């Protein structure tokens, strides 16, 4: 249920859940950061709150990204 809002640039990608509110996105980002798994922020693009993920650590693995998306999806459920 996640959609890419802007294509990745310089290791940054923005995405959002299709059926969730701006507040849902902000809360999901805050919960994920608070649980210590990953640091995802929210930002506003064209009046819409979306999630922003910056992947610059060369040690980041596919499993790390999968875990991040799984947790965000659960927080947005």
C-alpha cells in the first residue's frame, strides 16, 4: 500500500501510504524513530505529508530496508 511520491535522488526517497492521513504518516515516522530501528521523517510535498527516507549509510542492507518498510506498514495499519 506504499507508493513512491518522488524518485530517489542522492539517497533520499519519499513515499506514502495510499489510504492514510497526514497525521498517520507523521505518527508512523515518529514511532519508527522512537523504537530505534530506523530514522524516517515526514515532510510536506505539494500540501501532502509524506515519509522521507535517506539511505546514505554504506552498511545498510536489503534486510534493513525490508525491516523499515515492514515496521512502517504495521504502524500505518
